[in-house]
C-alpha cells in the first residue's frame, strides 16, 4: 500500500470516524484515500482554522481525539490558531498536513512552509514523516500521545512523496511507542491531604479544566458535599460541578465573582485540582490566597510550582486523585467543626447576586443570558466565542454537566465558537448546540455558517450584537482614559442577511421579552439559525481585576452590587 | 547566575535538537554551550546554561516532559 493508505489505516484502527478539513495539492494523496473510505466521514470546512476548532469541539464533547487536515503552506498555517488553542486548553486533536515532496523541502517550493518548525512550540508532539513505512506507526502513535497523560494536539506533516511511496504494512507487529508512565502516589499522600482538609478552618476547592478532562465531575461534587466545602471553578471547569449546586460558588479570577475572589483570599487551605493557575485566575500572585496552604494536584509535573508555590504537590490525574481522597476520607470521621467560614461565604454569595433581569434596550448582555437560561434544554451544549459575551456566559449561564460548555479559555481565540459548535453537533447529533457569539468574533469565522448549512449540521447562533469589541472597549475605558480606537464597527453589516445568504435562517431580536421565543424557534427549527440580538455596549458590565492587580480589588460593573467582605475582617 | 549543566538523551528523529532549544528560546533563557552527538538511535545533548533555582527547575521539567526524551541528568 502507499503511505497515504497507511495513514488512513492508522486512523481507522484508532476508531476515527470524522475528519474536518480542506484539500489541496499536497494533501491529494490522502484525500484520494478518504474518497475510498465510507467509514471515515470528511466534513469540508470553509477555512482551516474552522477545521481545527471543529476538531476541538468534537474532542471537547467526547473526550476522544478530534481530527483535522489541511494542505501544505497556507492550509497548514491556517490550522495553526486552532492547534495553539488546543495546546493551551489541553485538547487532544491530531492535525494532518500535506507537505511538498521531501526533495523540495527548503527550496521555497510552491505552498511550502516549515509546518514542523512552526508547530513545534504549540504541539504536545509533532512528526514529519521521513519514509512511507512510518505512516501507520506515526499515525497511531499520534493518537496515543495526544490522549495520554495531559492531552494535547499532535501534528503529522506528510511530504507528498512519502504519501505516494509504497510499503508493506504488517499490523501484527504493531505496538505503540512507549510513553513515560505517571508516578504512583501512595495512600499516605492522600491520607495527608485528608488530614489537611479535615483540620482546615476555612477550606476551599478550586477546580480547573483537568477535572473536566478526567471526567471527574462526580468525584469533585462528592468531595465538596463530604467536606461541605465551597467550590470555585475556572472557565474550563464550568459544569464540572453543576453551577446550580449549592456548593458551586462559580467563576474565579479576573472576571470572577466577588464572593469567589474574597473567599479564596481568606481561605486557609486551598485544594486546587487540575488548574495551572494562569494569570487570569490568580491576579497578583502575592495577594493570591496569601494565608492558605495550597495542595496542588495536576497531571503535569511541570505545572506544580510553575506559577504558585505549593504546600503539597501531587502529580496525578484529577479522577484518580479525587477517588483516592474520597476513599481515605470515607474511613476517617470529619469532626463537627465550627463552620463560621462557610456561613460567611454563604452570606457573601447571597449579597453577590445581582439582578440580571431588565427591560433595557438595547438589551443588557447579562439579561440575554438570563433569558437563555430560562429556555436552555438540559442537554444543550453551549460554545462561546471570545469577549464580553463569553465572560457573561461564564459568569451567569447555568451549566449542569461537564463537557457542555465549550470555550476558548487559555488562548482566547475569537472565532472559536461557531466551528467548535459544528464539531460538537457532529459529536452529539441528538443534542441541541448553541453558539453564544459576539459580532466581532462571528465575522472572523462567518464562512462556517455555510459549512453548517452545506453539511446539514443544525445549530443555533445567539449573536450578542453590540457593534464592536465590547471587552476591548472596556479596557480602553478603564486603562486608556476612554480613548476608543478600532473597537466600533459593523453598523452596515446585517448578520441576518449574511446568514440567509448562506442558506441559514435568521431573526432579529430587539427586546428582552422576545429572546425566549426567538431562541426556542431557533432550537426547535433543527436548522442553522442565527438570532441577532441587539445588545447594549456595556463598557463595564462585569467585575474586572486589572491585569496583575489583586483579585480582591475589582473594578465593579455598573450593575454589580458592592460586596463587602467585612465578614472576613471580623477574624 | 551560575552555569548549570544538563545531559539529555533524546530519540534521534526529525527536530530532536530544536525541541530542546525551543524550551530555552520560548522563555528567553540563555544557553552558553551545546554539544550533541549521535549514539545509536539516540542523541546525547549536553547543554550548559546560566540558571537560578527556578530556571533550572523549569528547564529540567520541560526536558523531562518532551515525548522523545529518554533520560535527563543534571550536574552542577
């Protein structure tokens, strides 16, 4: 068989079912094999960035490897943003790229780019195939590497000569290239964790994306209940514990809830699971949980102590660690403790709830989320783009299940939401998928509306249309004395017409009272449906910790209640 | 900062050296010397770099994290 067939055999043996991509000259040998393979569904995207994000959306829903492909040169560079996005959020995707024949490498051949070099720092691992014989092995290794340990993107660059070259495949001799094993933790380690948790006066749990990735939401919730301990979540852990759970406190950090930031600042023990303590989470490091012993659990040893010093660092996946902690905790008895701290957090939580109902027009973004909450089906998967709408969704949207809120967290990639929604819908065809979108983001990837229509992938786009970059405006207002530049646009862009021109349906919404009906109509339509919502330009709609400022010193949004952490001062 | 020395054994495939070097480049960490030689199917790479405790910890961690690295030894 030829190298291209070797790759496809590898994909099939890894149980790959879907690939998102765009063909091109150097990718043709592989595409010709896709043509012969009815069990591998190819979804033709309109831009390679969309292909990578769709692979991410697929993967984020299922926890399986998402597959994407582009040709050499610009096809590969267009994939780069999505690969970098997957790298930041530890999403297992495998990207295949066409490449010019080996003997033309370095000759500035047509559509030649050093894809291997470009993607070296943004992949967990990458390959450039040097001979046809490696096609099957490298493909299967790519899947294994992508999923093992801390997941991440893997790229295979496929020079055209290696794809057309013939070789003999012997599957019986196949075995994965061995990867490094995770260290085993003794029971004493978890026993010590439980002692610390049980003896803490003011414990808090911080859950990160690692909890979602390890499918450890249930264990997290059980531990919180056992300890009666509040859980703060990072954006990638949204839904790991249902946001409606009484112990779920919500979002931490730069755009987090005031109660969360004050509680973390005042806790004496922080159990941090599967989080890398990014700058958006911690703010000023010296003021982050200054009085707490931090127990940091992460599957990636290099995360421990990278940003935040720890009292105990444990290398483990979130599920194994939480299960072990639960098992030890079940044997020990939690003393009836003075739960003053919990009462104080609870009081602050109540104080921190703002009124997000409003009749204002244009519509306040938080009000849109409130209206969506009212009609959102329990099994709906929500994706977001990046910006104000994303922060409002993260803050207020009810998410009851893990892997049901997909957002570009670390990389902050505008244009993630729509293609990710396509991938999500392909992964879960029986569930409604909604892209909570902003006009600035949507226009970056609006061509993927055509992808959804042409491939019959129904989804709803809830467009928070405020005619500009809301969050950038907020920063210009707060930090650049209100000098707005390059943040207002789109007065003449009609998104409904845009959607209709590609065969989708669209409707405009101008009053809060119309949102629920419009969203229901869109979701029920089982079509690609855009709801264009006239959204107010809220300069300061959200609490904001200035970059590297203290998390407890937030600039408040115009509708935020002023929460007074006096409860904690009483100590 | 004092010079530290680390010896990395890494599978010899396309890009073995760039994988190591980009760990330093991305973070703006300096390199004083690099020596590499091929031993069978692997490359042994000796890197001498100025480092404090934090830089050393990051470099060792990242070298260990490379999918293709087989052994990482540090010597002062």
